[in-house]
C-alpha cells in the first residue's frame, strides 16, 4: 500500500515536471519566433522570393542539425524507417507546408492582418481535436480562447478597434488562413511522434525531408520569378531564421507540444504578440502603452484558464500525451 502510494506520488511529480518543462519549451519557441514575421515581411523590400527563402532557411538548418546530430540520427535510422509514414507526412506539413505558405502570406498582406489571423490557432487546434478525436472542450478552455485572442487583437491593433473595420480579406489573408490551419495540424499531429525517436534525430530527419519536398517548388519559383538575390541582408535573414526560428524555435515548439499536448500548446502561440512588442520596446526603443499591458494580461489570463488543472489531473494529462 505504501509502495503504491509512493508510485502514484512519483508519477504525479514526473507528470508535473514534464508538463512544466513543456510549457517552458513552448515559451522559448515563441520567443525565438518573435522576429520571424518581421524578417519575413522584410524580405519583400529585399526582393527575396518566399519559396527560395523557405528553401535556403531549411537547407541551412539541416546542415546545422546534420553536423551536430547526424551520427545520432544515423544510429536511429531503423526507428525512423519504421515510422517513415508519420515522419515524412509531418515533415511535408510543417517544414515544407507551413513555412512556405506563411512567407507567401507575409509578402501578400500587411503584417497586422497576418498576425491577427494567426491568433485563431488555439481555436483551430481544439476544433481539430473535437472533429478527429471527439475531445471535449470545456467552459474554461473557451474562456481561455476569448481572453487569448482578445489580448492578441489589442496588441496588434494598438488598442484601436477601428483598425478591424478597415481590414479587408484579400489573397494574402487566404494564404494566412491556410498557414494557421497547417500550423494547427502540425501541433495536433505531434501527439503521435514516436517515443523511440529522440527530438534532435526527429528534427534532423524532417529538415532533410522538408528540403527535398521544397526543392521542386524552389526550382519552379526560380524559373518563373527568378533567383534569390545574394546580398548581406538576404544572408543575414536566412541565418537568423535558420538558427533562431528553425533550429531553436521549431525544435522547442515540437518537443514542447509533445510534452504539454497540442490543445495547451495552441494558447502559447499568442505569446508571440507579447514578445514581439517587448522586443520592439527594448531593442527599438518604442514606447510602452496601455494596450501592451492590457493585451499581455489578457493573453496570460487566457493561457492560465486553458492550461491550469488541479494537480490530481496532471498524471492523466501526461499519460494522454505520451
């Protein structure tokens, strides 16, 4: 009886640590992504084609992954081949799909509209869970969604609701909707990542498959639009998104989603707006306004409402995500 009690306590402690570490990785991922939209939008001024930018981002990321984790990945080749259907599908959806579509959206629509559309991520993740697995959505989760999206909208519109009235749906917005839908599927699918493949071998493999999947699209764009200009800024942009957004950000997001669960991970996406604003204030010297504070508060309250569970439920949650 005592041993059983100790086992339950140990399992609960492990589940709590696993969940909290997942939250930490998700926060770090979004922090790394905070500059990604800004850089993606800046590629317009540098005349960098979106597919070429995506392709060279992941080529660079793969070279980094392969250099550091290539030997480990090779040792796990049998496990990777055993689960090749999931690994290949996930790579094409996340690396080739989301990134390419997201950068196209940033080149065809104002950053305000694209980022606003991205804020519906938690809704889509929950709805996919409801449609595919019949996962129940409780009142606290819906309330968390409302607070989270409201906070993101406050920050992006700078507290001027009138901005929403001037927004018009165009081609870029449709690309942005497609991007966030793909992102939601990426978060949803991470629950099935094979336990036997460690995260760095997984990232190295999907980076390679993603590059292979992007290559025909890159060649097509290269022929129709033209080559990517090789300039100081274009090289710096590629290095930034390869290291910060791909190697660090995407790795942390995928592992964090695996540990915390896709439904909870969706809410952390709206921390992006907080970090982007904070970086602008700290690095660019922009002023701190009331909507920064109000929006941040709303997003954090939304995340708390959606992710907080009594400690007695933590073990069940961790088990469900295993």
